[in-house]
């Protein structure tokens, strides 16, 4: 995890806990776009998606458990 930005972890955890980008953004006091950019960047840097994107929100993928 040395190539991670530790600040990204708070975004990942907020999405995992709230189940949505909007709720995570409100919790963190940032915009929806900021959360999306940070989560997407984290996933890209690690070569693995962490969330299943659904119409109802974000669901953590089982293979993301070691990261979380």
C-alpha cells in the first residue's frame, strides 16, 4: 500500500460505510466529484475495483475486504 495516498483511505471508507458518493461527500465536506475522483484514482492505482456500482448506490466487492 506504499503507493497509496493515505488521504484516499478516508474516501474509500466513507463510501464503504455510507454506500453512496453523495453521502460520503456530505460526511467529508467535499463534492461528489471529489469523492468519485479519489475512489477512481485509488482503484486505478491498485488495479482492482473496490465497489460494485449500482443504481441504488455503491456496494463493496468481496475481493475488496483485504483493502478495507
